[in-house]
């Protein structure tokens, strides 16, 4: 706190500001400072309010040891000066007897006799104050349940009593009743009891988050897996990173462990790592640690005990090491509680959780399902066994096979090179003295060429070019000029694909680079006689590829013929020398060239012929890519059904080969597009996430995150809000994202989608906080003021929804300033109109003046749009503005002004026609005008004339749905005449 409050008004303002902070150390420390500040004032009321805030911070900040101490001070103040406590403060004081009882139960060092003594004190105080005892019996039951003795009698004494004003809220009491039935082994009855809370009909600060965490396993045991999945996603979000809900987090970890989601469990554990040190409540810590141990035990049983795990600060942990540490600490805590209580209840409950067998082998919880193998550190790749060999392979045989597979372009070649790379890097490597193998310098060149190829696949063209040149030098040293020439050509092609810096026209610069690369390859080809057929075919393939890339870059018709000429050379040579892979490569390039030139039918004809050849002669690994290209062509021809069939088959065939070799990520992405065309969004979502995960495994992280971003937006569009949030939470927790290594704009897009999902999920507070942060960051995007304008506009609307119109005005001013540099007419108009509506609706006449300022700003935006010739994609900016003037004035009671504005809106809209959207907007204007005129201005006759004419007009145009509200309003007005 910068400066201590000097007046009581400043103190109360500081208390209100602190109340808006999330629970945690910042709020608690500020509350402690405010208590110190309150003690300077002579009157006791400020101190009472400060102490109440401090006790709340301790209670919900998981510091139970301090809560009773603060309450003791409050009780002393009450005993000494009861008149200072008004009805509200008195209610809060007696309510918090329960908080103290709860805090004492969490501390094993507090004797059981002291807990019972406190309950006696509570009963005596309630009786003296003539308060009902149901809250006391509720606490007595919770103590009995905690100890594990006499629970049935205690439950009956509590549950049979009538609720009072000091009873726990309905949601909390429902949870206690459900837990009683759950403990008795009656899952069905427990779930029936919980239903009002799980359905969102009853809630409080802790509910439904607490109930959800307990209900997950009963839902699974009773076969309600979809409900369990849904509640896990929503419930976990409610407790993540919250020390006062450590037990709930532990139960979500347990749920992951028992449903085949151990990898997600480790991810959630990492997200909540701070709980190991921040949870001050021994009882909460016991619940958390037991859930952690259930997870770690399961991971270790599956053979992954050496995986890294997030644990106590100060050292790195493996799953096995952390499990041993957690087990010791949790066993000790359970023993301390049992020693205090004189029972074995906590040890028994802990053992029951640890002994549970998995309830499901696999339950897909999120859009990003991962196994423990996916989160394991990368291990050296083992070369695939020869498909016909049974005996172990010698080193010379492995080298020979790698080169043979590489000559064929076989998908297994990279794995062989990876294995050889590991062997060569070993300190004890000894190169075979075998002429058939060649010298070590040749093998090193082979490995560099493979490494360069992988860099090129990741679009790291400058790196690839450098590696190819280094490989070429080593091939020269090995006396292999043909290999050196091929490496030089590969370097030329990679260099041409390096983005040009400071080029006025990037397209022209890249086209020129590819033209120059092609010319150099031709010279290189001419200057390198005696090439082996497979090397010469590759060089011809690169010549054709360079010109194909140039065509792809420019789209120029004059660049088509040179590509086809090079393809013909390649095809003729490969056919003459029976280089099978390059024959199909040439045919694929030809079809692609036709597609790039816009001749899709010719491209399809070529692909059909190629597919026939591949099915007859191979190579089989070319089939997935070729089918994938035909699927993309079918999409271009608007035949989504045929595209879906081809792409589905390509994905099926791709499963037989390494994903990188057949570009499986692209195939899944294209299939997702086909699914969207066919109206199958859920299927599209599965393929999008699969595509992204494959890109991620390949190391193409930017591509992966872009695809995941699209998947998140699609899930949000489908109304799968919790799926969207869970996916984005997982992505934003990735180490390179957290470290700021990923493109900041891409990360901002992920956060923006998450903020919108939070808003759609009715978490206005979290959504607003994220939008405010994004607006602050995007203010520095000098190269993209339009995006800042849109983000600031959305931020302003959320602040308006929260009733913070001062801050909303500031955000709107930011949006307008950015809009002036890069106009976003429609978004700004929508924002300003919505802010006016919100202020009018929330503040009525008091907010009219400020609401009209927002509308005046929207009017200026509409004027600018009109002058610029901008045509809105949605509603007309002018008619929408006039309608909003009508609505805002109606909220403020300025009904004549409202009616005049609505008349203007109707004039701007004109009579409705066949278009449904126009009819909807027109009908709504008529409806509101009818309400203002007929009800508020008490002029039913003209209102009925208006409504009847509108109903006739709409009915004649078959807009019956739009006419129905107008007919209902007319009937109401006639009934009231």
C-alpha cells in the first residue's frame, strides 16, 4: 500500500478496493496494513470493518491459524461495545463463528477438546442472542464427520432442523448432505441431492466448485461420463491456482489419474505447483497431497517414474522422487489428525483413495488429449527394423540401408539417419573400415544433408542453406562430386526461399531469387557430368521445383510453361532410367502446376492417372500426399463430399508411415476444411487438433499454435466454451509461451480468444481482467493500430457490463484514437452503441448524458464511414444508431425523444422486403416504437395502427416469426384499453 489512509473515508475506500482483489498474499498483506491504519482512529467502527476484511482474507487465503486470532479481537470489541455493531455487523459477527470452527478443524495441533469447547461457546452465544441453533448443529455434524464418529446422529440433529438466517447457504448445505450420502456409499442419492448445485441453480463463493470436485467420481461410477467431463473442465477452472481450494485441485488430479489422463494431470500439477508451499491449512494440504499421490502413483505404475514432475521449490523432481516425498508428508499429516481425533478416519480415507483402481481406461477430457509418451523428454530415435530382416543389423548394414532408403526417398530414411547420428556422436564411435561404406567424411556429409532437409521442412531456410553448403564441402573431400553438386543445388533452392529483407516488393524479390537459383542449377547440372541416375533425377526435380515455387509466388501465366517444360524433362529422364519415385514426383508436379494455373479439371485428370500408377507400381508412401492433393482440388471444384472421401482415405493410409514424411498434419488440416464445408464442425475440430499436435511434435510450433488457435475459435463458435478455455489454458502454459519465445501477436490472439470464451462462459470478472491487460499491451502495436482499436473497443464494452463506465470511457477513447489511424468503422460503432445501451439500461435518467456522448461518438464514426464509402457487413450504421437513440432515451424516460429517434430509424430502414435480416431489424424498431407510444406515452390508438399495418406487411411477405411479437403487443394493448 503506497500510503496509509489518513481519514476514515480513505480507509473505507481502500477496503473497497482491496475487496475487489483476488484472495492471496497481496490482498492479505494489504488487509493487515489496513488494520494497522484503522487503529489510529478513535472510533471503533473503522477497526471493526478492517478486522472483518482481514479475517476474510485469512479464511479464503488458506491461513486458518490466523483467522481465530482476528475473530477474538472482534468478539472482544463486541463484548465491550455492542452498540457499535449495527444489524449488518452483528450478523457478520455471528456468521463467522462458523468460520472459526472450520479453521480449528483444519489444525491438528488444536486439541479435540478445544474444538468442542468452541462449539459450546457458539451455542451459548447463539442462545443468549436468541438465534436459532441449526447453524450450531451444522458445525457439530461437520466435526463429527471430520472425526469419523457418531455421524448419523449428528447428521439427523442438523438436517431435521429448520434453516435460519445464519445457516450456511443452500449450496453449501446441499454439498454436506450429498457428502453424507456419498460416505454411506449411495452415489445415486448423493448425485440427486447435488443436482441443484451441479445444475447451477444454487451457488456461492465456494459452490459449485467444491461439489463438482466431489461429484466427479460418483458420476463416472454411475456411467455419466459426459457430465463428468463437462464438470471437470468447468470445475477445475474454478479452483486452479487457488490455495483455499487445494483439496478441490487434488480431487481433479485424482480424476485425471483414474480416467487415463495422467499427462493432463501432470500438466495441472505443474500449473498448481505453488500450492506445495502456499497452502497453510494442514487439512487442505492433506487433501491436496493425497490427490497428487494418486496421480503420481498411477504414472509410476505405468512405467514413467523418471518423468519430470512439478513439486516443492528448490530442486527438480521426478515422478518417483516426488511421490516418495509426498507420501511421507501426507502420511504424517493423516497421522497427526488421527492422533488429535482419537480415530483412524483420515488414514483410512487416504488409503481408500490410493487403493482405487482406474474407473476408465481412457476418457477424452480436452481437445488436446496427450499420453505420457507425448510429455516424455525426447529420446534418441531407433531406426526402424528392416521390413524383411530378422537378425540385428550391423553398423555397415545400417549405413547401407540408410543410403538406399534415402535414394528411394523412403519415409524410413530419416529414422536411420537419426540413429546413425546418435552413434557417430558417441565418444567410442569407430567407423567401419569397409570400402563399401566409404570414409567417415562421407557419412558426416550424409548426416549434414539430412539435418539440412529437416531444417528446410521447418522453413528454417537460412539454416538449411548453410548445412547444405557444409555437406557439399565434405562430399568434395570424400571425392563425391555428384553428391556435392546435389548439396550445392539444395543450398541454392533453400537460399532462394529465405525471405528478402528491406525489399520494396517481396514477391518480386522472391521470384527473382528463384529464377537465379534455377539458372545456377542448370549451370551446375551442365558442369557436373557422370551423375548417377538417381542424383541427376533429383537435380532435375529441384530445377522443376524452383520454377514451380516461382509460379506459386507470382501466379503469373507466363511462368506456367517453363515449369511444365522442366517437368517433362524430369518425367522423361526418370522413365528412361526407371527412377520410380521421381516418375510419380514429376506427375505430381505437373498436376500441381495445372492447379496453380487455375486449370483444376486438368489437374484432377493428372492426379487420377498418377493414382492409378501408384496403386499399380508404387511407391506406396506417395499415395497419402497424392490423395491429399486430389482432395484439395475437389475442394477447389466445390465438391466437398469427394474431397472428404479422398482426404479420409489419405489420412488412413498416412497412418502406415511416419507423420512428417507424408505431411499428415496438412492432411488432417485439409480434412477439417472439408468437414466444415459439409457442416460437420465437431469432426472438423478433431482433425484440427490432430493437425496441430502433429505439427507440434514435428517442431513446427508456429504452425501448430496457429492451427490450435483456429480450433479454439471453432470450439467457441460451437458453444463448447469450457473446451475452448481448457485448450487455451493448456497452450498458454507451454514453456516457450510462458518464456515469451513464441510470436507475441500469436500469443495475444490465443489470449484474446480465451478472454472471449470467459465472457461467453459468464466469467465477466476474469474476461474483463484479460481484456484490460490485452488492451494495455496492444497499445504499443504501432504497426497494427486497427487491432488495438478492436481490442480496446471490446474491453470498453466489458467494462461497461461491469458498470465501470469511467474506465469504459477511457478504453473507448483509446479505441477511437487507434481507429483514427486505421479505421474499424463497424466495430467502433457497435462498441459505442452498446456502451450507450448499457449505461442507459443500468443508470436510467442519471446515465443519459454520458450515454448520449457515446452515441454522438458513434454518429461521428458513421459519418466518417459514409464519407469513406464504407458499407457495413451487418446493420446499417445510421439506422442502428437511430434505433439506439430510441432505446437509450426510452431507458431514461425521455419517451418523446425515443419515439422520434425510432421514427427516424424506420425511415432509414425503409419498408421490409424478402430479406429476413432486414425484416427482423424493421420489426424490432416497430415493436419498440409501439411499446413507447402505446404503453409509456399512453397513446394506444396510433400504436395499434402502426402495429397492425406492420403485422399485415410482414405476414404478406411470409415473415411470420417476425410478426408474432408485434401481434402479441397489439393484443396486450387492446386488452388494456
